[in-house]
């Protein structure tokens, strides 16, 4: 097995790529490595994860480019999606609230998104999405994103707790082999039925090597 490169080498490599590309998020990831990144940040930023998030951002830019309120990202992990949403020129996102049940994620997400924390456009929250009362949230979210519906035990039950009319972006997949996936769906049509949205503005499927990812954008 090839050993993992030292963190210092990854840091130097990313700094070089940031200088070459001029991409601010690459520079932010390099900065995070310099401050001590978690080992699984490489998974959060691998090519499959980034491609999936880019697909999301592109679809959102065509469908709902200017949400009327903060964007809540549930199960947000290290805040990579929030960084992409706030930096994309095709979107006008006022604020991202990055929520994850793991308390170790918040500080990492805020370090990664340090520019947007400073401007008041990003904050990280530690909470369980299934216990969240979004109906009582002020200001009301302009969009709620959940890219891990397959991990929920009861997708329709969770959706029923959300305010009627709330804009949603949902993703799931057909990767049944993963033990933590409890609500996978076999097709895009099955995902639409599972979600039961009152309006669907976008529905798409993105095949990968081992599974297909499904995405819906619409209204609860």
C-alpha cells in the first residue's frame, strides 16, 4: 500500500495549485491543511464529492439562483458545499448555515469558510437535523439542502416536520451496499415518490461507477 503523503507536502501542493489556478477555495483548503486538517478531509474533497457538489451548484444556479433567505445545509460535514455555494458567481446566497450532528465539524467548517465567517455569511451549527424545528427558525430559511437522505430512517417522516412551501434540495442514491444507508431508492421516480414534494423544479440522476445519485429541487 502506498503511504499517505505528509501533511506538509499536501499543504505545499495545494498552495501551489491555488497560486496556479487563482481559485480561492483551493487556497482556503490549503490554509486549513496548514492549520491542521482532519485526516478524512481528503474524502470530503475527493473528485467524486466535488463533482457531486458541482452538479448541485450548477442545477441550483439554473433553478433557484437567489434563495429568499439563508441556505441551510444539513449533514454538512466540513462545510465544503457551503464554500462552493458562497463562491459561485451564478448564485446570490445571502448566508449559509452549515449544520452537522458531529461536534468536531463546526470549527473545521468555520476555518475552511473563514472569509465568509468574517463577512457574516457563514456559520456552523452542531445539531441533529431530525430534531430541528425549522418552522421556528428566524429568519425563515430560503432553501434547505439535504444531500444525504439515504442515511435517514424515515425520509417522508422527516419531511413532514418541515414547513409547507419550504424550498428544498434533496439528494439520495441507490447504493444499498453501504450499511449506513437506510433509505436508498432504486430510481429517480422512486425518489420523487418518497419525497412527495408539492412542486418539483428540477429532477436529475447522475450515474457514477458504483451507484447513481438522484437530486430533486422543489417545494415541500
